[in-house]
């Protein structure tokens, strides 16, 4: 085997851990540090002094494995009992936010404000990129503010789960549509029918088969049998999803959701952490390597515009959904602000859209998406601290 791919992988793993550590010590999510690590060793910074690390087939395959593990892990965090408990409110909040954000993002793509005007395919993907919120970042900020147990915080997290699932499934549908080459609604019907069969079939069969598999692992003498069976299910579901016309990430996500209800879910969540911590940072470093800063002024302008759109659309859309659910204006504002952060799922969608053949988005749009994930998280941290501050309800003192 050639030495260079292994050397590149060693550097990527090292930079992921070092820059992830720096980010966490600075009070930021490690994913931001990992992306910066990719910027440093890629063509943008190190490339000025040497060759820099670039994407290769070997590294792309490892990133694909990391992507399946990432989506599988997201699925494992879906708590169906809480979704049932808060389901109606969470779905209304998520839907209003997703619909408003998608259409504003789609229309923005036509305007050319801060970005080059694009075609319908690019603008649809741009709208989908904007829809998903970040469960992990919202949870981290709310925990730091010691508000994680408040009813609004629970609704934020459950609505963010619905956001992520909707965004990934819609994007998978878009990928199927792009691959089919059809431009008519009638031509899209077979694709939709095939996808619905996969979704309902996998969930129905999975709810019968997965508990049996997990109970069987209790009698296995080999170590980590539940984890390995779970991971094999994630990859198998990814293959089935691609055969059905969906992206593999949809299958991995569904596998995680199915296993989240199994009797060994806690064991799998605990044991997958070392696997997750090895592979997933590689994916985010690879995203940093893919960022193109050659047109920095345009990227910063686009990043500013998309951040404003991302913040306003979520605050208004999700806040409106909360008010329609019967919540007070302050609770609605808290929920809207809590849905602002973007991170893993928009980056996943943007990276896949960039790697499609032909690419649906440009490297500039991809780079703008990376900027958005950082800025929305920073803005949310400031706004959440403000909206969750205790409100002074005492009468004014005029002395």
C-alpha cells in the first residue's frame, strides 16, 4: 500500500484531535475546530507553503464511512417516547420553521444577493441546507445556561430532531429526483412511490426484526456484539436506501431510530462513542479541506447574508409554530432562538451536494454554508443567554 494516503490520514486524525481540543477549551463545539484543522492542512493555508492535503478516493471512502456512523448516531438519539409526549407541538414548530426557511432560502437563491444567482436545482438544495437545526449545539448551550430542564428547552430539542429527520429525508428525495433526470411531476411519481415503500417497509419490518436481533446478542459470547450488529444494520440499510433511490444517509438514520427503541440502545450509545470519535472528526476535517477561500470577500458577504436569513427565518417560523401551539410570546421567542444553530446536518447535505456528479452547488456555496454553521451557533449562544435570563415582573419603582 502507498505510504502517502496513510500519512495524510495520520495528519488528519492528529489535526482533528488537536483542533477539536482547542475548540472545546474555548467553549466551542469540537466540530468547528475540526473544520479549522482541515483549513490549515488543506490547500487554503498549508497549500501556500507546500502541496497541502487534498481529497483522494481513499480519504473520500473513509469520509463516507464516517458519514454513515454520524447519521446512525443521530438516529440513536431520537427519543420516540418524548416525541410522542411533545409530538404535536414539536411537529408544528418544526414544520412552520422548515417550510418558511426552505422557501426563503429557495427564493434567495434566485435573487443573487450575496451569491451568484443559480438554477432551480441549486436553489432547492440551498433551501434544504437552511432547514435543519443542530440538536447538539442547542443542547450544549442550554446545558451551559442551566436551562436544559425547562419545557421550552425540551421542545427545542425535540423540534430539532424533527427538523433533522425532515431535512435528511427531503434531501434524499431531492437526490433521487436529480438522479432520475425527470423534470415533470408525473415522472417523479415512481421515485416517490419507491421511496415510500422503502421508508414504510423498513420501519415496519425493522420494528419486528431489530428487537429480536438485539435480544439474541444477549446470548452471544463475542464482545460488543450489539454494537457490531447495529453498525452492520446501519450499513445494510444504507445500501437498501441507495437501491431505493435515496441517499445512504437516510438508511443509516432510520437504522439508528429503530435501534433507539431496542432493549440494548443504551449499550450501543455507550459503546459507539470510540468508533464515533475516531471516524466522524475525519469527515469534518475533510470538509475543511474542501473549503475554498480563494474568493474570501464573496464568501464573507454570502456568509453574512445567509446568516441573517438563517436566524430570522427560524426565529419567525418556529416562533410562529410555538404560538400556534398555544405558547406565550416569550416561550415562542425562546424556542425560535433555540432553533437557530446549524451544524452537522447542513454540512452533511452540502458535502453530498458538492460531490454529486455533476455538483449541484459550487465550492463557494459550500464554503458559505460552513461560515453559516459557525455564525449561527455564535449568534444563538448570545441570543439564548438573553431570552432565558430571568424576567423581572415586579412593578417599577419610581422613587
